[in-house]
């Protein structure tokens, strides 16, 4: 079911409906989680991040990145990613950050 919802947005597209929808959802969110995301600057810019995140809590997963890469990614988010974000793969992230009740 999740796979059928994946949309590929081509490089030169900046105003198509899926991209606009993503920006709107992100800007209205209280919590934004990046799972399986490459944190490429171009993708962040197209999504308007960090500006669209307003006051949202920002979380994310990352695997096999160096401390230097982690610092670079954190800077792209204006150092707003929650602590220890870089130490989780997607499953570990969800296990550590999802309420159990």
C-alpha cells in the first residue's frame, strides 16, 4: 500500500501538484519525520525545507553516514533535527520514537 503512494517528481518540476501538496502538508505539520530520505540539498530546497517546517519538531533517520556528513545535513536543517537522529535506520527510528501507549 505504501509503495503505491510513492511519487517521483522530476528534476525540473517545481510547481506540480504532488510537490505543492507535500509542501502544504509539511508546513501544517507539528512533527515531520524523514525516513529513507537522502537529505540532498536540491530535494530539501524543492520541499522548502527548513522554511516550510515552521515550528514543527524535525526527526529523521540515517544509516552509515560520517560525522562530517551528519553535521552538513544538520546545517541544512538549521540544526533543528532532534538529537541522535543520525544513529537510526528506519525501523530503529520508529521503535525509539513511536509512543508505546
